[in-house]
């Protein structure tokens, strides 16, 4: 029997700048086992996701995964262009940890109230690859908030952050300083892939990055861990 899965999130789920974890997830299962629907929008905060749930509840799936919060975590970092993000994403207020938890809790509440889907909240991919750095610590802090929201709202917690930390510690990659991608840099990645036919993994390798192409967006290794964590959860939750 086919399991219908809706994957909600930001650019990591949209998969223009990241390797597509939905594709990798589908490949891990027998043909026809999953029918995946993508609900990812570049640059989204938890607030944005909350405002675009209508298509999900209009045709409820069996399972919903939520991978959101990377941009909320980034907004807590020194030097992040918060005002620009607020304008670009039409945010009614300045991003904060409390607001993130409130919005994510409201997302789960609506999905639980208006669908019968099993809901899983993924913790965040590691920001950067220096685990003691401010970006990685922010992704860890926001992942703890996601765990709290999952517990409080009866959703499953899918430990992506923990799995990626384990991978970084195991491989011990070069301590390359975190550098947040700019819109221009993102366009450059798109041009390299579309015009020069460079793969995202090639871009990642040339930059010496283990799980990402730019400290945020996932290469094949990082995306495979997203798929792995979801896949490990699906059998017992969707049987």
C-alpha cells in the first residue's frame, strides 16, 4: 500500500540549491511504496510555513514531515541581514526563538486538528562544520526547541541534527570558517549547475565542505542523512 507523504520546509526541501532528499528517500524504498509531495519554499521562516498550510490540509496525506527553522536560526547570528529578510519574506515582526517556537507549535496544532496524518518534526541540519562555532550552536539550540515543540504537541521528533553531528565528529573535516551564502552566491551556484554543469557535490568538494555546498544547503552526503532519518522513522509510524 502506497504511503502518501507531504514534506514541508524551506530551500532544503525545495531542492534548487540542495541535493533533493525527497528523491533520495524515494530511492530507499521499493517502487510505489511512497508518494511524496513537496511543500518547500526558499528562504521560509516558520511563520511563512504557518501561512501556507491550506494546500496540505486540503488534501491530507498519511504522513507529514516538517523541516523548518534553519532561517530562524540564521537570523539569530551576528551579521545576519534581519531587516532585509523581514522585508523579503513579509515578516510582521523580528525573528526570535520564542516566535519560532510559537509558529512551529501553531503549524503542528493545525496539522493535527485538520488532518489525521502522522507528523514528524526534523531537527535542523548542522550550520557550518565547526561544531563549537556560533552557527552550529544556533542550529543545536533551535533543534532543542523543535524537540520541545514535538513533545508538547504530540508529534514525533526526528533527530537529524544529532545524526549530522555524529557524522561530522566521525569524519573530522577541516575547520573551515562559516560564511553565510548571499543571494548573489546562490545565483552563482545555480549558474554553475545550469551552465557549467557542475554538480552540487563538485561545488561542495572544491570548497572542502563535508555535508553542504555553502555551510547551509545540503550536498549528497548531507541530504542522504535527511532521507535516512525520515526513512528510519517511517516504517513504524506509517505501517
